[in-house]
């Protein structure tokens, strides 16, 4: 059966690419520290020696639109073009082409349907920065095949937080039931407290540092019960109007397992939002 | 309420560089053209298979014609769509990094929770 070689949960900050590649006067003062943290985080994926990346993210009204909006969708395609004009325009993100892994996509879709998740699918999916940001930070070679998993954290009505946890638990079980000798890393990105298009946007730090502190603790300790006791679709508006992206962290906590402490935890307080990085090794790691 | 249709306007303009410039230069003309040509277009259907019913309210039309992002948000437009398009339209007019985004925030400083409902 396949091995879940690493579970990685991260914020996705679309400004990282520009900050990390800018030089001279254009280089922001926090760039060097940010790059050092990302390079350390990247090593946690490298040491897991993955063959395939399952990438959990959320389309930001790029390909998915309100006339036909899936709650959870898995890509099943041989390739995924990536990034859109408005992401080049606003963030300077490059266009990418990622390989797919149709066999694992097909397995997840079939197993999901058979175990209570009526997952939508796409055979021609252009992925956006929720998936390319972690490629850029964690695997800039972009050399591994991916399986994109999109969640709706964006266009109400949304699935409830517990459903994200359940999907994460199901993804873990489905990968471990896949008859394959491949090593699969599951990488998901979301947000801590975040405001976009509201009065608290683009402040000196995230809009709710207290929520961020609690969220980092929940994630780092695998405290699913603690998180679900405090977080609801209604409550997530309070830390910032884009904080429903935290539910992708809840999904990743489901993948990692209840009560399982992260093997690697780091964070960085930036303008606008807090960055946070977590890695678990469910199968252990054979390098120090 | 046709929040969906405001969002459709923002979405279809934001993804097309020529339409971003056209909306910046001629908001009233762009809104009129869009209502006639695009409002009924189902994005994954051939043009003849159009919706016959979508129509902006007067308040929505006026907010779009006036580039009035505060009004659009207060009508329930999606915060991400509004922010992204208006950064594309107006960030270039500000010299300091993030100055437009911070002015945008300041113009919403009268808001308290709950914010306008964005559900469609």
C-alpha cells in the first residue's frame, strides 16, 4: 500500500515569490528572514522523498464560478497549467505546467464516492496560487506529479469545519489503501486570520493575533477537538472576513490525525497576515 | 437583489486585461455594454443559449458606474472580487506600496461585524 510520507500544512502568501526574487531597493526588509524560514520548511518535504504530491487548496474565482460551484473537487488530468493573468498582474506569479497523476486521482475519486464523499472532478483544471505557492516554496523544481484537491472556503454556502476534518481523515485513509508502493506527500494551504476587502485588511500584522496564536497551537498539537469546539462558519468571520481559509488547515489536521503533534512547526509574523508552517511524518523519517 | 450579477460583472472584467482598462477609462459605457452583451451569457454555454432574466438593480448599476467599491461591498458583492479588481484599476495611481489598499480599508472603517452578507 502507498505510504503517506509527509503531511504539510502551510499558509499560502502570494507575495512570497516577488519578495524572494526581488533585489536591491525592491527587496523588502523581511525577505531574507522569510526566505530562510521557507528553505528550512522546504527541507522537511525533501527529506520525506515523496513521489507524488496531493495538493489541497482553493480556487479563488479563477476557473470555478458561481454558476457551477463544487464544494470539494479533485483534478484528474495528465497535466495542470497553473496561475492566471490576474495573479501575474497582482503578485508577479509565473505561469507553470505541472504533471498530474491520474491513477491516484481516479483512486481518490472512486474511494471517495464509495465512502461518503461525492467529490466533483475536473479533467481540465487550471490551478491557481493556492497550489502554486506551496510548489514555489516547497518544491520549486515542480518535478513531481500532483493530484489537486480543491475545497470551497470562499463562496457561501460552505461546508462546515467538521466536514473539512472528515475529508482530511478520508484522504489519509484512501491514500493508505491505495495499492501502490509510491510515497505520497499531502500538502495543503490555507490561512490564519485574514481580511480581504474589509476595514482590517493590510494592517501591520494579521487582523487577529489572538486567533492566530490559538490556531497555531491547535495545529501544532493536532487538537482537532479544541479547534472544532471554538470554530464555526459563523465564528470565523470575527478574526477576519477571509479566515474561512483556516478550514483547509482543519482538513490537514484531519490528514495528520487527532492528537498527533507536528514534527516541525514554524511561523513568521508578517504585515497583513501571519505565516505558519507545519510538517508531520506519519511513517517516520529515516534521516536525522 | 442580484448580488450574483454584480459578482459576474467583477469576475468577467477582472479576468480580461482589455476590459480592466476599458472599465477604468469608461465605467458608464462599459457597464452599459456589459449589460447588453455579457450579463446574460452563461460562461460555459454557446452564446445563443443565453439567460433571459439577469438584470442589475438601479443601485447596483449606479455603484458600478461610479467605481464605488464601498457601495458595491455594502450591496453584498464578494469582497475578494471587489478588492482584486479595484487594486488592478487604481493601485497604479498611488506611489507608496499598499497605499491604495490602506485607503480602501480606511473607507470601510465605519463597518462593524457582521459585515454585509456575501452569500449568493
